[in-house]
């Protein structure tokens, strides 16, 4: 019996090693395809959001350029009509835009706080090859926010400046018409909200980005204070 087990043991170990290798390969493939699908979905969502915002900004730049060339009150109909179409397009896409914006900002907030906590508190617990993922994500999230959120903010800020410019021009000698003055006063800036279905959470304006970063810092500090390194190691 001893010789039989001794003869079969190398073959068993060989099969066991082969099984471990195959299981490792299968796990790597599953993680790769899951990561690729997640990256594809996230990239598509970002392209959708940034594409819409960039089109709105291009339309506002075109209106601003046309306004600078106008001198007669009758010529102001064209910028007004373009601005009305832009507002209509924004109203059509505002629900999906707002829900997607809120979801991305919430996910970025939670993920950024968790990753910052892991970088500062778990560096002695997480092994080194895996630990490099956390600083990378910690740098990547603020970079994505810094590249995407200002576009939404600029839609509101630039449209408000445009309406203010129209109001100034209608009160000068270049455009002296009470109808256009009333028309300008009735216009509203392009407002983009982070929302859930049926409810507006907050307006995306100039102070939103600073507030968002400050919330990330506050929750990260609260997490660092709430947990001690000794309790995490145990």
C-alpha cells in the first residue's frame, strides 16, 4: 500500500497543480472580461455626458459670436431663436443627464473616500503589488472630476454671462427696443442639475466643484479618525 500511494502521489500533485493553474487562468479571464465590460460601460457614459455638454458649450459660443456682430435690433431674432432651441434640447436630455451626473458623482465620492482611506490607513496591511491600485484610483477620480464637471458648470455660467451681455446691449444705443429688453429679461440661464427621478438635488454651478472636493476630504478625515490602525490589523 505504501508503494502504491508513493507511486500515485506525484501524479496527484501534478493534477492538483494543473487544476490550480487552470483555475487561476479562468479567474484572470473572468476578472479581465468583467473589468473590460465595466470600463466600456463607464467610458460610454462619460462620452455621452461630455458630448452633450460640449455641444451645449459650442452652441453658446456660436451665439456669443453672432451677438458680437449684431448692431440692429431686428438682427437679434437669430440668437434668441438659437438659444430657445438649445434650451429645448437641454429640457429633452435633462433627466438622463441629471440622473447620470448624480450617479457618477455619488460613485466617485464613495470610491474616492474608500480609496483614500485605504491609501493612508491600510498601507501596512495590503500587500505591495495590490496596494498600487489604490493610489492610482485615488489620483484618477479627481482627474476625471476635474475634466468633466467644469463643462456642466460652464453651461450655467456662460449662459448667464450671455444673457447679461444681451441685457447690456439692449440698453445701449446699438439696440433700442422695449420688446427685446423684455425678451432678454424673460430668459433664464441653462441650468444643469444632479437629480434623481422627479427631484433636483443641486444645481451645478461654480461653487459645486469646490464643495464636492471638500466633502471628499471631510469624509476621508472622518474615516481616518474613526478607525485605529491597531484595530484594523487585528
